[in-house]
C-alpha cells in the first residue's frame, strides 16, 4: 500500500498508546505470543513474560530495547529481572 500525503498532518499519540503499539509490534515479531496479560521484563538482552526466568521469549538486544521503551512509556520505568 502506498499513501501520498499532500498536506501536513498532526496526530496526538499518548504515551500509553505508543507503549501499547510497541508491545503489539514485539508480539508480531515473535510470532504472536500470548502473554496472558502478564508484564514483560528484561535482563540484558533477554526478555521474559512475568517475573519468571523460565518464561523467556527472546534473547535479542533489539527486542529487549523495544520492551524497555514500551515499559517506560506505560509504567514510567524499565521492568527488569536481576
């Protein structure tokens, strides 16, 4: 699909909307993972669902960066596991 803009367009996007969109992109990149409504955590380049290291869903620094950005937008902080 190609869209041609002929006028300037301004759109307001809330932090919550942008954070949710980032999470949707991560889920798409990972093949549609069902997180059961749990929060996503990072530890370095690793990404986990919930506070359980057994539920690792990715080991990719780019995915971890997107998850950190989404958490900052939604919760005001990174959610990390030690």
